[in-house]
């Protein structure tokens, strides 16, 4: 076992081992360690993703859970790069992202063309998936459900401190009908977070990025495309992202100005005779 810096993926795979122990044995972590002749802290460190297990460690652990070599080979393949400071996943793998968001103490994001997933309405999220023509139609509802489930962290008493920078271009995206857009604007206005709009005439960073900060673990930068989710924990990536948010802090509207800007967009939609009106109050 090698002590190292934990990553979002190492924490996810460690948690997968923990769930395997709990579902396949009656052993708690200490009893599991005693069963294998390990120091009690070793199971904890591996399951928390704080230490890299060797191949022998993994074989012993999985065998104690009653698993065969086929599972070992499959798990080792994924575990091989779990501690890399840069790693990418397929875009429909939401477990690593959800776990990262759930553990974060602070989330700062910048989105250019779409609203951040943590503050999307269900209808907005559905329209994004439908209009992309990337996801299989029969899988869209499952993805929407996962996205809505992620938002439960925003309702926790100990929810993370959140700042969402949103370029005005995202507000101008003609996604769905006017009613859908109005509901999304209203959600942004009244959600329990800080929203700061980057005015349309500001040329800022062109790619979306989210910075997650934790109590003890190292910060993580996350970005995604239609083809990949990318996590970066390298110090250069963290420093670049912090400079991005310093730039945005200087040019974005403050929280109250951002709410006023959203109200302008809602008012503009009300003036459309094709939109059924409901008051903000």
C-alpha cells in the first residue's frame, strides 16, 4: 500500500470497495483488517481513497468479499489510473461527479452557454439532452433523474458555499419555449446560492470550469464536454482556474445586479404575447 494524494476517482473506487465489503460480508472495517492480518487503518485508508492498494492488497480484499479473479482484473483496470492528477471519464458517469459535489465545502463555477447542472430546472435539463442529439432517447430520463438527485446538496443544512458565474450568452440561448426559459430564470433568481452574471460584452474564458474545494483533500478542477468529463488536480491547473475566477470577480455583475439582470429577461418574456404569464411573487 502506498500513501499518496487522493483524487475524486480514487475516492469513488475506494467507496466502491467499502460498499462491496458491506454488502458481501458482515465485517466492519476493523474486523476486515484483522481477518486479513492488516493494520486497522489500512482498510480505512484504502476505502477513503487516501492510499493506493497494491495488486496483492486488492486480491486479498476482493477474495475476502467472496469475489473471483475476473472482478479483480476488471477493478484493477479502473484502479490503475485512479490516483492520476489528470483523468477523464465518459460523460454519463455521474457517480464520481456526484460524490465530488457531495464532499465539497465550496463550489465555484463558470458556465458559458448553459446553466450549471446544480441549478437547472428539470425541463431545462431535459431540453438540453433532447437538443444535443447525443444521448440515446431511452436513456435521457435516467440522466435527468441523476441530475436532479445531485441538486439535493443545495438543500442540505450544511450545503457547500456556492458561487456560479454565468455568461449572459447562456441567458440568450433560445432553448425550448419562452415558458421554459422563464422558469429557469426564476430558479436562478431565488435559489440559495450566489449567482453572478458576466455581461455579454465581456470576452472571458471560453471554456466552462468548476473548482471544488474540500476540508482536507486537495482542490479539484472539473470541466466537461459532450464526449468527456475531465478532472484536474495538478497545481498548475488549480492556479490557472483561480486566476480565471479572479478575472470574473472583477468583471461580473454583483449578486443584486445579477438578479436585476435576470428580472429584465423575465420581463422581456412577459411582453411576448405567446407566453402565458405568471407573476414572480
